[in-house]
C-alpha cells in the first residue's frame, strides 16, 4: 500500500487512516508461521500429545544430552504454571580460547510449530557428535539453546499462546511482561553483558506450507550493513542444503517499526549489528522432513559465516595499509602466557582475529565482531599451548594482515 492511498484515506476518514497505518506498519512483521486447519482430526490428535514432542519428552532428552561432557543444562526460570525453563549450553571447555563466540538458539515459542524443535534437536545431536565440524564449532563457539520456550502452551495444546493466552513471540515490550518473556529477555541482557556476547541468535519456528526460509529484515528497517550480514548468512546456510531453503527475498520483514516487540527487534533496538538475529521457519506440514540436513546446513552456515570451518591460512608481509587498519606487534613478545594484540580501525568494520600455528592449523579465535573505529586491544592467553612461534591474523574490511608471535614457556 502506498502513502498516496493513505492520503486519500485521510481525506475520507481520519480514524480509518490510523487503523490503516497500523496495519501497514505491522503487517509485514507478522509471523506467518503456524497451522491453519484447527478443525481437522489430525490437528486435535497431535495437539493432545504435545504436538508429538511434549515437556516430558524434552526432559528425557535433556537427561540424555547431559551425559555428554560438552553439555550443561541450566534452569533459567519458570513459566506461568511454574514449569522450569531449561537452557542447554554446549562447548568444549578443554580448548582454551580467550573468546568463544556465543550462539543463541531458542525454539517452540509457538507450540504447534514442532518442526522448529526437531531442527533444534538435530542441531544438538550434531554438536554432540564427533564430526570435524562439530569439533570445530565446540572449540570455537559456545551454544546457548532453549529448546522449549513455551512449555505451558505445549502441554495445554495451545496454538501460539502461553497459559495466559498471550503470544510470547510478539509481546516483548508489553508491561507487565509474561514470565517466559521476562526469563528470555533477562538471559539476553545477561549474556550481552559478557566478554563474549551473543553474536548470532536464531528463533526457530515453522510456517504452514512447503518452504523453509529465514525472515529477512530489510535495510530500510535495519541498516545496509545488517542487511548485508543477513544476506551473507542466509546464502551461506542455503549453500549447504542446495535448493531446500528459500533465498532471503522469500519473506521480508521490517524491524525498526516494531521497536522491541519481537525478540529480533529487541536485539536490533538494543544491539544493532552486534547480533545477527533471525527467525528460521521450517515447514509446518507433513512434507517437512530432512530436519538433520537443515540442522547441518544451519550449523555449517554458522561455521562458514564466522570463518571457523576450513579457513585457509594467509601470511602477509605487509604491516600497514593506507586505508583500512593498522596492526601493531603484540606485546610483550616473546611472552608467557599472555600477550596483547593491538590494532586500529579507520572505520567501523567486522573484525576477525585468529591465531594459527606454523602448520596452518587455527588454534584460537580471539574475536569476530563488528567494532567501532579507533584503537582496540585483545588478550591472548596461551597458558594451555606449547612453546613456539604462532601467527596472528587480523581481518577487516576485506584486508588481512598477519604477524608472528613467540610463546616461551
Ligand atoms: Zn511461530
């Protein structure tokens, strides 16, 4: 709908105009997820058993996952009906990174969108496996996963609501807030205050129909940089499951117009490009399958997006470029066990800082985030590494610079 039509409406009726503006602003935001036919026998049958994956099933799975040395399960709060909300944290703490990139995933906001849960469960399974990808992701990242954000709704056979009949996807700015919203929001706030705040946040749903897609937020509602980040991430995930996931143009949404109404817009409003926050929609349809392939594509996409998987080592002699950034020699050097890497950005950039050994194996990811212009310092604590020469690389704005540092134990 164009602005011209609003003006015509205004001439006719001011009250109708305000309703129309409201619809125009919020319609693109509306999550088209869900299940359409609430009268079918299949619907009633599946709803009565927690949509095929209830709270007890989750608690059984948590017990299984907890057997892994990489898993910690925490209670992070309680629902309206006092059910515990669980968070699964996955990482390999044996590997000592100064900064482990934090990935957030939550599922099952809308109880009937169980496919989002199944993809999430496959993500957990892959992360606990022994594949090279899983190992690299556990080494470089910490995953915080809330597999069931709305257990009351699941147990009560609700479509989209919690026990108070509130949609906890779209009531992030309502006061007083629903207990489930308050729990997630306070987790976000706590994690964003950490040394390694959330970098990628995925909100797992499923939509009626036979398409898998991410809800892309346009540059007009966010920023050109944020738009580019989303497009790169979505393209990267898609390339790992060719033909199965729609391009970013499939479902387009705004963010700034809804301020803090949704989890993604809460992230945008409070943290802008620092967090890539996206809703993923699987198929809420009997055609939905391949949850393992989708999970693999998402994880592979995360690894590729962050530059964790199969990144070639590049050694450059250059120390300074006319534009972009300046990289200083680390200090102290030689060092034991900690050293500081300092660089100066000429403009705000996404910055990746890594350390490799002389065989080209990446041994540490020090940061991967958007940083402001100016001087930055990062610490590398190499207490768990053996003596020798290592290479540290800073990448920003398409420029990559490498210097050597020496650990003397
Ligand atoms: Zn949904």
